[in-house]
C-alpha cells in the first residue's frame, strides 16, 4: 500500500503540470483567428507561449 501512495505522489504533480501546460498551449491558438500577416501571427503566438516555455523548462528541470 505504501508503494502505491508513493507512486501516486510521484506521478500526480507531473501529470497535472503536463495537463496545465497543454491547456495553456491550446489557449494560445486563438491568435490564428485574427487576420494578421504571417510574422504578426508568429510573434503573437510566441508571446502567448512564453508562460508555456517557462513552465516546460521548470517541469524538465524538476523532473530529475
């Protein structure tokens, strides 16, 4: 039983972090609805994904 709780505590934060990062990345896709040129869309997409990149880096560092 202790081993099951240990695995649950080990994997739950990682799975929740991945789900949250995926949610933030999906919300950044709304920039494609605007009628902008290619570079403006790419710039807006990158700006909207800055929190995703930061959280992904934190997740990768804390994974080990």
